[in-house]
C-alpha cells in the first residue's frame, strides 16, 4: 500500500512539473512573438519617419 501511495505522489508531482514547464514554454513563445512584433513595428515606423524627414 505504501509503495502505491508513493508512486501516486511521484506521478502527481511529475504531472504538476510538466504542466508548469509547458506553461512556461508557452509564455516564452508568446513573449518572443510579441517581442518580434514590437521590433518589426518599431523598425517600420522608424523607416517611415526617416523617409518623411528626408
């Protein structure tokens, strides 16, 4: 009985760790996409302002 409980506890711990890691992975993906979008928009606006002045 004790072995079964220990295995269940280990399984739950691994499941929680997996959820946390996948959650952090998606957070990194969303952050990277938003970072790239901001960089592209900033670059495009900078180019547009540079052409308007010249």
